[in-house]
C-alpha cells in the first residue's frame, strides 16, 4: 500500500471523515485529500500526530516496517487498576452500617475483608480471562501473519519463476547479444535531447548494417550506420524533448531483410524538466450549492504558492529549469475563466512561510454542468519560456453542489490541453 492508502485505511477504521481528521490535526480537508491521493506527503510533525492517533508507527505509515504488535498482557494489575479496586472497596465500606457492639465490629471487619478478598479474586480472574483472550487473539493474528507470509513467499516464488520464464523467452527472441542506451545531454533552451546508443547483433553477418531510431511521438529521427566496429553498431541521435521517447535498432541484412529490436523507452523527461511548485493552497473549500440553471458564485478568496522539491524523480542528465513567472488562474475544463491578482500576504492568513506567493481571486459567477470540472491552477513559465501547469484538487457538480471527485491525478505538469 502507498502512504495515502494507509492513511485512508486507518482514517476509515476510526470512522473519521477527511474533514474530521483534518480538524484533529489542524490542517484542511484539502491537505488530507492530497495525502490520500499521494499528491503530497505530510510533514514530519503531522506524520507523528497521525501515528499517535492511529496507534501505529511512523515507519508503518511510510511503508518501511510492519505495524508493531500490541504488548502482551502480563496478568498483573496496573497502578490504575489497583486504584480502581481501592476506590470501589472504599465506597463499599463507606456505606456500610457501623455496629455498636465489639462483636459486631469484628464480624463486620471480617465480612468486609472476605468481600475485598473475593472481589480482588474475581477481578483478577476476569482480568486473567481477558488476558488469555488477548493472548489468543495475538496468537491468531500471528498465525494469520504466518499464513500471509507463506502466501507471499509462494506468490513471490511463482512470480520469480514467471519472470524467469519471460526473461528466457525474451532472450531467445532478442536480436541483440548486447545493447545500451542513455541520455548524453539535454538542451532545455532549444528543447532538445541527445541519446547515445549501441547494439551488438546476436548473429552478425558480414555486410549487414543498422539503423537507430528515436521516436518522440512527433516523428522519428533515424540514423543509419553502414558498418560495425568489432560487430558493434553505435550512434548519437538528437530529437525534440517530449514526455515519451522510444529508442530502437533495426538490423538490415545483406539479402535486404530487416528486423527491429526495441532498446528502451523514457517517460516524463519534458515534464520533469519544468520548474516545480507543488505546494498550492486555496484558503476556502468551494462546497457551494449550485442553482437549478447551473449558476454558481465563487466568492473572493486567496491562493498561495510555495516553492518545493518535485515529487517526481528528475533525471540528472536532463536537469530542471528555474521559474521566471508564476500566474494563478481559475479554470473550467482546462480553459481559463479568470486570472488572479498577485497580492501581499492577507491579514487573515497567519503562520505561513516567507517564500509563499499570494494571489487574490475576485468574486466570479459561472455555470456548471455534470460534465464540467472546475479547478484552480498555477501556470509557471520557466527561464526558457516553457510553461508548466500545476492544478489543485478539482471540483465537479454532484447532487446540486460542488464537490471533490473520489480521485484526481494532480501529478502532471504538461500544459498540453490547457487553454489560457
């Protein structure tokens, strides 16, 4: 499970809504949504608070360790339990009649003593019974964990065998005895990237040649290598930087036949080279009623943007550009409705970091249908004039009011499809 799934699981086990959990932690429902959607990670102090609230370790929340088992009952009364017994006995003695005769006093004391002994014995018996039940429950849980561990081991072995079979079949069908492909350099200013590739054919025939192909989705760049050096073909090819780039080699034999071998694919290189500004905070949840004709009025509100480290792994060979301009807007179906105005930190917002940028949205009226999606987004223009779009949690029309969808992908930054 992911961190977000673990938080959602424990929240639901406690019967808490996202809003209720946010109130206990002192954060917005928006933050809980982003944690559970894996669009952001809680700060360390919030992770500690979550671990205490859920009764689990921080390591379990992060998925690096198993949940610590509950301590086994010892069968002895704790200090709190002893005080409870003393209080019950004291209340019992306080309401008993006080006999006048000495014999009555001795009889009463003996009776009280017998009662105390019997009460403590019964209490210990019941406590020990529950202790045994707890131990049985722990043993049952341990048995379940053992069964699950065996099942995982068996499944792992099955998957290992399956993967091995796939590797053997793949190696039998491979045209290459050896190959490699890597990023040689990237030019973000001109939006290009260069790959270095090589391939050694499994069966080399004198006079054969090779072509290396780089397909970035906008077309293919092909370079033909007529001769091999020690049966090894190699080439450098430059293409436009995009998010999906596939590298292949085509072996051409003297009789004119040819065979293609996929070398590797690269993903999200363009998006990961854009500036990273993931920390977007809108200071009002828009769970607003929508009129029968679809009209809804968005009140004046504020949004802040904080610089941060991208959650995606940035390829060091590509690098990441610096931001030159940051704009915030309200979008419907990825089309701009209105830009926000840059402003200073409002008096109503406290305890924010000094590197926050603030924007004010004026009151806006628009129409919504069941097919529409409304969201706030930040457009970041980098030093090379490229744009990245970073959206906040979107809103949809549900049961006559604006609501968050069950899930939303907040990870993409590519501006393709956005109009502004």
